[in-house]
C-alpha cells in the first residue's frame, strides 16, 4: 500500500486520529484534511481534476490492500487458534 494512498484514504474517511498518528501531529492532520476537502470541493476545476483522479485511484488501491490485510489477519488468527488448541490437547 502506498503511503500517500493510505493518507488519502484517512483524509477521505475523516479518520483524524489515525492520520495524526501516521503524520506525527494532530495539527498537521487537521490541515491535511482541510486541504483534502478543498481539493474535493474543487474537483471540477481543471487544476484539481487530475489530482482528484490520482487521489481516487490511490484510495481505491488502499481500500483493496486494507481488505486483503484484513482477510490475511483473519486467516492468521484462525491458524493461531488451531495451534493453541493443538498445544492444549498435547498438554
């Protein structure tokens, strides 16, 4: 997952807390969200059109990566639970 894609995703979803953790500052996170909202509000202006298209693609890729990570985490959790049951049976 690209860092910019993840940051854009956090801005798009308004997740200021995680954005602040990612950027290291709540002030920077707030300003980043304001800039993101400004970009979205001006999406029909030629100077913002391509930027919005790139951002949309980055967010789409980030969502795909996040969904894959969630599925992978579920499989890992199930595997660990089975391993724990096996260890408990042996003991």
